[in-house]
C-alpha cells in the first residue's frame, strides 16, 4: 500500500512540474520578449527611407518597446500567480 501511495505522490509532483513548464504565459511572454528585443534593436538606428515610410515615427522602436513590456507583463504575471494543478480529476458525468 505504501508503494502505491509513494508512486501516486511522485506522479502528482511530476504533473505539477509539467503544468508549470507548459504554462502558456511562459511561451507567450518569452516570444514577445525575444521579438521585442529584435524589433527594438532594429528600431534604434532607422534609415532615412524607413523614417520616411513611417512618416517620421520610430515605429520599430516603439513597437519593440511595447512588445518587451507585454512580454515582461506575461512573465511577471506567471511568476506572481503560478499555475495551480487541480487536486482531483473531474468526475465523469453519470447518465
């Protein structure tokens, strides 16, 4: 009986780790941060043609900074409110 309890505890711990690992906020936040860095770097020194196309606005810089802010928001949100693994599996409806 104790081996079964030990095995169930190990599976619960593994399930909790998998739930935190595949939290969608981590994926979205990470992608926005990576792309935000790339776009921000591209927007630091725009060419004159790029500025003329954007009517004088440093659009890549502002978009990159916004993407960085959004990505950091998702990562901070994930850190402050981690994913909770449900205690029990939902019961199957009976007919």
